[in-house]
């Protein structure tokens, strides 16, 4: 009986990461932060490995105009996108990712450039 309980516990412990979703862990610029100068790129880190080919980042200014200057790329738990030189203002980052376990997650946050 003890072997069955131990085996079941190990199997469940190993299987649990397969049910995880990739959520935003942190970002650069940081979520809600104000930066003095325009960043060259937006970098996002996720809680799980992602499939970059099926993941995206959009960066929009206050008027809703896209300000990225390329496609999102990355690997592992990171996704990044280059941006044009951003004048002072508030920017919205919209992300959609597919984790390696095929779960889709999405979200958004804002940051500000300026004093």
C-alpha cells in the first residue's frame, strides 16, 4: 500500500507542470513604470516556456497606433519586440502567448515614457 501511495504522489507531482499556463512574470520596462528614455525593445518574461512562433506582442501609443518596428521573437520563457523611438507618453503592451503545453494566455499592461 505504501508503494502505491508513494508512486501516485510522484506521478501527480511530475504531471502538475503539464497543466500550467504561461503568465507574465515580469517585463522591461516594468509594468506601470515610468522610464526617462525610450526603450529600444520591450522584453517580457513568462512563468512557463512559450512557443515564440505562435506568440505576439503589440505596443500601441495613446492613440492606438502601433509603435513596434519588427516582429516579436524569443525563446524559453522570454519574448521581445523592438520599438521605434517613443516620445513622452503612455504606451500599452498587449501580449498573447502559446505555452509549450498548448495553453493560450493573454494580457496587457501600460508603461510611460517621460518625466
